[in-house]
């Protein structure tokens, strides 16, 4: 059983349990009845703006109740919502919107976009504005015709766009319910979801959606300037469920008290995004919460494998086993299956896989949908017990401070110097900045370090500039010529430790 | 003057006896009444004693705003130790140097904070209250309010902040001045009935310590509003509370003006919204009254002089081009370079009294910073008084650069750059920046060969990161005014043109 339109769930809960809390933001709590009424009115509001079925609409907003209502109203009228980074400049937002043929962008009230795309500002009193409207404008499109677009991070110019149907989201929800069944993730009323990051990141949206599908409550914290405030928010509620990033896990471990759990009241936490180190996973179950999972997934499929708390002591160096409904293969560059234990390209087959890239996006990318398979673009191996081990990811994102640095951008900029023969960039955990950018360079002829630093300063933004540059004779590579990031990372870490000590 | 309390913590205990169930602090999901707040402060006073913190000790705080932070702060006051709020943004080297310079031996810090050399660092984690659970009793100092101190740090010259000391007595006197001012301006009989004081900025900014004391003295409710990455979240938090009282910066006002509805008020729930810590244009102030809240006021003050002038909502229509008049009990004068008092209408340097805070350590050597002289406070501002006694501000005595919320004093950066042997001349100015408020731009005249990287390295080892120039332009000579001082206006125009050329 499944609803046709994902927004239907809100209306069903409004009928079944009208007073159950749905969304909480600061001192404001809205019941399912109120949220359904607002989504219905917002659908009429959108119609009034001329927004209709199959129109792609960008959303560049921070998390808020209004944002969630807008998103579900867009789905309700059959439009195609696409989350955009709220911190992007106006020029970049317009460029992305044009690239993906978006008809309009919703922004925060104070933002002024340059010309090129229709802009709708979400004003502070939007909900009061909606109160004057009535009716409901639901699309009759079916679950395979209703789409959303997820933009994957691409910090140079254009992000990649992936189309997913409402039915595929429903399948992902079912898969999630099965994976985390042991911790009653979606057993009504579904715990208390704390939304710890922007819903433009697929995993956070999926957790929000799951919560709404089961009629649970979601806490929407603001975008805190100090991450410790998020830790306090997670600790303030009972029976919390949540998706968290690797960097958040690092803060949890640092903030955990001696001899006690940081989150004794948490129902379950799932980490994903960038991988954690095995010691960090073990520290999470020992010091933060024993109900800790690691998930491995990408925007094109949501989830590929999952590592349960009970598996962490023995299998912390893996990202767990493929989840039910996902077939994982390891293949070489000619798509020939590799034996157990060999590293190669990961590919998956599943009903969870998205439709594919937006039609106008034919860029060469490691993440691919072809021949019925989905290639997340990552390198991995399956061991004899079926656990998946990763060796680097296609989205080589380094979280340096508050900024996401896309590793290949930095690599390309460094490699552009005539005296650089080969270069690679990795991120290593930093106690102060989340991760720091470390570059490995193979020289061609003579190259002064000062000269390369000058070059980096000229062509890279401050967060992109490498914190450290190491010169080596050759970059380590695995079979097939792919860079061995794991080895580079451990090299960088051991160098950093030597310098630190 | 009315009878007042001695110790900053006393009002909490007073309200705990007279109105125990009134809410003192709201932080996220927690609502703490005065009875329980006083109980926590008392337990924490014993905890501090057990830790060996003694009367007169300087105790640093490196914490975000939380109930635990307030409990500890008032407990430190209660035992007669000195509160020193540190900046959580500072790096560990600066913090260690600050602690050493001002003899701060104990610092309460977030549990995940890195270690600071040379101090006893006590973590205040999520479960800090367990540490005081078993304590009983109350350890209040007998010292009178004029002997008890709070130290405020302000942005300093070499990356290490400069320090000012205030007595508990002065805090209460200032609270009284504000209450009296509000009573007169807004006909408020009592602040405490249902008022929510929104604490939205770090406590190291002295106005916010005043706000906390004022609210505790009045017995009102403090709502802790965390810091956000985006002002839209701050606005949502502000709009959520009825009868709100808050203090904001001019930039926040500008944000409110941009998103205010064409009709009606952006913040109809506000009882009082006061702006300060920077100038607002007259039309901006009138816009605040027309579109944000009719209960908008402006205050002008300094660390040494405290509240110098205030402009009420009623005065905005006629006097929006001023920063108002001094509160009851305060005096301001305009003086010339030789300290002679100027008649109304003539422009000179502002000075005021009574003094609010005194410097700890030496007066700074740089001209143009706030100074105390012969019982007067000189906030280093230029202005004039009109016939009705309203103060018109014309600018800073020396160009102060406000970069990313930090006040940076141009001459100190000039001093560092000028000390490089290959620099003949330098001028540093602030240039408006869409992202940073202002950017630091240095104009350098070389003396022989000078590599830019070499100068950048030189600066990096001598200036705190927020003081490093964002751009350095090399010139053959600097435009000068008659007095041989660099023509800063001309330099600003040059810099703006150069930046536009480079980005275009």
C-alpha cells in the first residue's frame, strides 16, 4: 500500500490523528490538522502564482516549518521541487535554475536574485498570508509521474541533478523501515526526529519524509552558528531519532562526558555522508549512544549498505552489508565482476534507484545510470561475509570549516601548474575545522614550494587552499589505475601526527 | 537613589523568596523559575568554593549562552570572584595570552574546547549540573557591591583584548538608569510583568551582561536565543515571543527593514527593540518605527561611559538624525583638541561622565581609542550637541574598521606593517564589503624591493588572523591631507575603484 502523492500522508494523518504534533520549530508546534490545512492553502497559493504540474521549482531556503509546507505543497500540485543551497550567491542560483530549466526559485525574504528566473520570496508572515486562502489543489498525476530533483554537490560550477519519483521515495521509506526495524524507527509514533541539517541533503529529506509518512513528529532546529547547540538540542528530547554527518559525530565524541553516554535518551542515530574512521564508530557506540548505525548511500539510490550497532565491534572498518532490496556488484572498468576481496567499481540494482539524471545533464560523471545498473561512482570491495569496504568516493568532498570543498576542483587547479606532473587532494580530520585539505604533488622538473603556494593563492579560494602540501615521487594507485585514497589519507594522517607531536 | 542590592546574584535570591514560581530563564525546552535558579546558584557557589576558587580570583568563561553559563556566572559573582567573559572565537594562543596577561587562572569552557596552556580549564558539558547536584549550602561573600568587580574585554591592539573593570554597584546603578529611562519614555510601571528579554548575542559584549543584570533585577524572564548562521532564523526566534524586549545591531535592523511587510509591522510582538553598537541613518530609524515595531529606540554608549545617550520612539520623528540625549544623571560635553568645552552647534570630541568602567592595565598608546582622563570618558567620537541637547555624531575619532563583527583599529595594523624595513609608508582603511561588513585594505609604499609574500608572512606572525589585511595595494605615494595625515577618504575611493576593476 502506498499513497499516490507523498503529500497525501499529511491529510491522512490529519484525519486519523488530527491533534498529533507534526512540526515543531522553537516555541511553535503545529499538529497534522494544521499542517494539512496549510499545505492545502499553499497549493492554492502556488496555483495563484501560476505554478503547475511538471514545472521545476527551485527552493533556496533554510530549514523551517514554512519550507516543509512549501515543499509538500509543491509535491501536492504535481510540480517538481528542487532544493538549492541557501548559501549560494544569487548568480549561482540563477545559473543552476537556468541549467535545469526551473520556472521559479523560492528564496528567503531578504534575497534579491539577478534577472534570469522568476523569484518568489517567502516572507516572514507567509503562514498568515495563507490563512486568507481556502481550497486544495491536488494534482491527479500518479506516483511514477510525480518527480523531485535532488542536486548533488558540485562546488565548481554546476551540480548534478537526479530525478526521483514519489514511488521511489515510497520504496526507500519501506527499505528504511526494514533496515532500522530493530530500533523501531517507524513504529508509531516514530520517535522524535531532530532535523540536524538542511533537507536539501537527500538523507535529511528522507528522514523528514519518513517521519511524515508514519505520522511522527519532527523538530526543526534553526541553523545554529555553534554546532554545540545542535548537541544540546539532540539531548533535550526523549526518544530522538536522527540522521547525522561524520563531522557531527566527531563533535559528539569530543563533547561526550567521561564514563557516561552523551545521548542516553536517543532511540537511534544514523551517520552517513562522509565515512567515519573505525575508531570513531567504536567511540560512537561506547560514548555517544549504543543505538548507532552507519549508512552508506548516495543521492541516486538513498541507501546501499548499513552497519548495525552490533556489527560495529567486529566490522567497523566496513560500511556494513547491502540492505534488503539492493544487489551490489563489484566490477572492473569493463564491467566484469571481480572476485571477493578485490577492489573495483561498485554498482547496484534496486527499485530504490532514481529515474536517472535530469535530461539536460549529460556530463561525464562517475555516478551513472546505465544498462539497468546504478554506479554510485565509488570504489569498494565485498569481503567473504558480504560486508562492503570503501576506498574513496566519487564526491570527494572535504568539509573545511563551514565550507564544502570539492577535492577534484583543487586537484585540477594544482595540476594546472606546468611544473606539476600529478596531484591528488584528500581531506583529513582536523580538531578545529572538521577536515583540512591536504595535497600530494608529484613534481615535473624543479618546483619551489613558495611558487606553488603562490599559484594556489592565485587560483583557489581560501577554503580550497591546501593546509599542507606533500611532495612524493608517485601517487599510490589500486588495480585499474584508480587513486588509492585510503593510503593517501593514512599517509597524510601520519605526517600530520608527526608534525603535531 | 533607591536602595539597591550589593551582589549581582542578590536579585535572584530576592525573587526566589518573593515570587518563587516566576520564570527566570528559558533555554530551549527548559524553563527555570527563580526558586530553582537561586538553588542552582547557591549550589554552584559551594562547588566553586570546593574547587578552591576564592574571593577576588578572576574566572574566565568560554561558553555559549546557556542556563549553566548563567548559573556559573552568578555563582562566581556570589562568592566575590571576578567574572571575565572570553571570546569563543579566539584561538587558543590568544586565549592563553589573555589569561596570562589578566591573571585568569581558572576558565570554564565547553567540554569539546581545545586545551588552553597555563590555565586550569574546567569543562562544562551537557551534564555539568550533575557536578553540583550533591552540594548544599550557600557561600556568599560579605564584600560590598563597590568592592566586587566584573572584567569586560574589548578588542585590543595586538590581538590580546584590552580590559575594563566595573563594580557590581555600577551594574545596579546602570540598571536603575535604564529602568528610569523606560519608565519615563514608555510609562512602564514594572518591567517584569510578562516581559521576555531575548538574549541573542554573546555575553562577552558588555551590553548583554547589563541586559541580564537588568532583567534579573526586575525579575523578568530571560529567553536565551542561540547564535544562528542566518538572520532569517534570528527573525523567526524573535517573532515567536510575546512582549519581547531585545537589543540588536544596526545590521540586524537593516535585515529587518529589507524583509518588513509593506503594511503592518514585522515584529508586532515587541515591547521594546533597541539598537546600538553602530550608527543608523535617520531614514533607517524612521523605517524601523514605520515597518518593524513602533517600540523602537536607539542607544549610544561605550565601555567606559556606559549608556551615553538614548533616543526614544517618540523622538524618532523629529530627531532621527541624532542619537538622543543623555539619561538622567549623566553629562556629556563637546570639547576641542585642548579640552575646552565647545558651545552647542560646534563640532568636537565627545566626552561624558559619570564613568562606568575603568581600564585594567595601561591606557592604550594608539590615538583614537576610547580613553579615561581626569574623570571623563572620551569614547573617541566626533559630534555636536544641538540647542535641545541632542547629540549628533559625525564619525569616529580615528577610523575604526568593523570586519565581521570585530572592531579593528587601523593604526595598529599600520604600526605592524610600517615596522617592516622595506615599507616606507602605509595607510590602512576599511572598505565596505558585502560579506564582511568591511574589509581591511592596506596601501603600502615600498622602500626598495619587497616581495608581497614576504610582507604577508611578516603580518601573519604579528597580527591576529582577523586583523590581517584582506587586500594590499602598492603605490608610489599616498594621498595626504594638509596635516601630513593620509587622506582616508581619497584612499577609500581608490580602493573601491581598484576592487571594482579587479572583480569586473
